[in-house]
């Protein structure tokens, strides 16, 4: 039975499409998880069946990314936004400082949130001056000298930019990788903390993956709400309270799908091929325009404009008739956006290019 057809492609930025194989597997196991006679959703989070799902998800994630033992992996409740507060609460006492690089809406939000709890965080890059179209080349000398960490958003979902290379600094990097974790190889040792809301590249919304180097977990001088306290979450291995069990199960299916595909190196190659194809076509056309230049372009979120803005409504309408959904850009960036996360097959990008060509032919 094929509930999903290959003629519909979902380019939503998030919640985004999941691999069809994952959704089908979840469907097969929905009523009766591996002969238990129960749905995984109905099971105790303390039981051995779910424990096994959780342990496998964690070990697969560790294997995929290459996470060493001195880092904790936590499946957190709440979206990535909740971690904006957690970063400040767990890493900064009142008089301590951090440097924030503001390359888009999400880092600006994280910065504002951190300021509520630690008023000494500093903004070391104001991307708004270039309409968030660039990424800084951050050097040690750019940091506030007392900084405990450098905060950045590795891929800017809304503007379609990313750090092609990560800064080489002596302090830990804290990275919001919501829209690109698992899409490219990273050297985890460069990072103190990585977090990612699941709905872009991992699984259902409301679940966030947190990876934190254990030496950064320390007693703070202020109280921390228990579910934001990384020490408590890590010590209890994601089971301090009832975690989002079904979401963790789906994330686990995504991890094993990725492993079968050949891991991050394999998907990174595919992702580069997809993005290159799309950018190459857009650059070659006089009808469309990519506002972001190399080397800042994201491989996950391809932002583009129609030179004739009056056609935007037609574009969205006709693309949907063609079976391509979610191409309307974010209201802050304008234009169009094709989110081509891990789950988007190359055929989806081919379909999009075919549509782009036809639309240009019709209206250009
Ligand atoms: C989507 C997104 C968020 C927000 O995630 P929520 O789960 O809605 O809180 C944060 N950061 C980045 C980079 C995102 O793409």
C-alpha cells in the first residue's frame, strides 16, 4: 500500500518531509510494535522495550556523528527555542560573558533570550547590516575576551546561509544546528554544545537533540527549572520525566535509515549534488535570482527570488498544481525557498527544476 506517492514533494522548512521508508515502517509498526501487541506510544518509558528504542537511537546517533564518550546525548522535550534559554541558564552565571554571532532570526532570538538571564552576552556580528546575507569569518580577536563560549546558528533556515567552515577559536562553540544536523560531516571536537530541534532533519517537532561536552556541565549559582537543567537531563539519560517517546522512536527510525544509506558522508554527497543542481539552474536563469553568494549558500534551504515579484502568487499556485508544496519563502526573507533536507530525494529536486523551467517559459 502506497499512501505517499512520488509525485508529491514537500519543500516545507519545518516540520519538513520525512523519508518515505521511515513513515512506512512507522505505519507497519503502529498498532503492534514488534509483536508486543501494543503501539510504542502506549508503552511505559521505563519498560525494556522503550529503553531499547532509546538506547538504540542514542548509539546510532553517536555512531553517525562520531560523538565521543565525553559528550552527553539528551533527547529533550520542547523545541529548539527552549534551548535558547537553557544555553544561558546552564552556561552563564550572572556576571559571565559569551559572544553571539547574529546571522539570522534564530540567533537574534537566542541572543535576546540569553540577555534575560545573563546581561553580559555580547553581539560580535550584526548580520542585519547585510540583510542577513553573509556569514562572518570569526577570529579569536573578534570575541569578547571574557567569553565562555561562542554562540552561532550553523545554518540559517530562513535566509539560506550557512557556515561553510566553522570558526577556529579556543573557547567552546555552542551551535544551533536545527536545520542541518546530520546533513554534513562535522568535527564534534570543535563544539561544546550542539542542539537541534527535530522537525527539520530528524523527526517530529517538539523533540530536541542536545549534545553537550560533559566538562561544561557545572553547578550554577542560580536555580534552573528542572527540565532545562542539562546536568539533570544528562544524568538521567533522557528519562528524568516522561520523554516524547513516540518522537524519539521516529528519530530512531531516521537514524537507522541514514545508517543504511551509508551514514553522513553518503548523505552529504547527495545533499551537495541536490543543492548544486538547483543553484546551478537558478544561476543560469535570468528569470530567477539567488540573493546569497558563495560561499555562504546553504545546502539545506535554497532561497531564491523571482525577478518579477508580481508572479509570486502564480508561482506558489502553479507549483502546488505541479505537486510541489511549501515553496513560499519565510515572510522575513521574502521570495521563495526550497528546503531540501536529507529526506528530499534527488528526484524531488529534478521535479522542481522541471517546474522552474516550465514556469519561466510560460511567464518569462
Ligand atoms: C526551526 C528553527 C528553530 C526553532 O525551532 P522550534 O522547535 O520551533 O523552537 C530554531 N533554530 C533554527 C536554526 C531553526 O531552523
